[in-house]
């Protein structure tokens, strides 16, 4: 079942699994080892205070801004970090919230797919502010430009590498591990 997560800056998460009503739980309760593993699509938005990696065998949908509570561009000592690992694609949802701009702070891996914008060729022009790292199997589409390079549909991209990642000493918890190395720490249906 598709799982939707709205991460709250206070350490809680508004979680909705399939058709079940949403509930609010502490992130530490559903991810005591700072890792969430799903066999279905995951939808995410919100503000992270802490460290988390989300791994899914499906797609990850960015339903709104995904930000760090403590911005590492203004505070290089920020310990907030998010890993998003999708077996398929990481997709910016075409919804009302994402029509103009989207901010994404994350280290992202799309193992068999890419990072892309849904309906990139028909959506209004916006700006995609990305800070983190990105590895993808195939580059996804984000917008359409005219012959002079001006974006006329979809997103203009503003991508920055997270400077805390230099040297390989700081990264999301259990980042880019294969699922068979995970240990089940909590469960919900």
C-alpha cells in the first residue's frame, strides 16, 4: 500500500498507509534505526530535524518541499540529513503545491530509474531548488526549453551539492545498502 509521510519539524510524522486514516507518530517510533523500508510507493514532504533514510522497491513521490530544519548552507554543523533511495524513480508530483517552486534537501538514488518531474512537458514554469547529491540510472526530464535555452514548461533547475558530503564522513543512515542488510525494527499495517 502507498505510504504518505509528512515529516514535521518537531520530530513527528503524519503517516497515511493506503486507505487508512492518517495518524501522527514520532519518527523515532516508526524508524528507530533511522531507516524506513517499503515495498510500495512512498509519498513525502515536510521538514526533517534529524537523520533518516527512506528506501522503497517502488517510486518516491515528492508531494511538496522536503527541507532540513537546520539549513547546512547557513550552518555547516547541521546534522539534518535525508537519504531517498527508490528502486524505480524519484518524482516531483504535479500538484497545486508544486506548481511554481519546490525545495528538495536530500541525498537521492534512483536505482533503475531517474529523478524527474511528473507532466514535465505540460506543467507551468517553476524553479526546482535541489541541495544534496543525486545518483540515477537514467536522467529524468524536468522541463522543456526553447531554442535559446529558456524554460517554457516545467522546472528550471538550481542544483547544489551538499558541502557536508565532501570526504565521505557524513551521509544518511545506512545509505545505499541493499535491503537484505536491513534488520526489521518496527512494523505497521
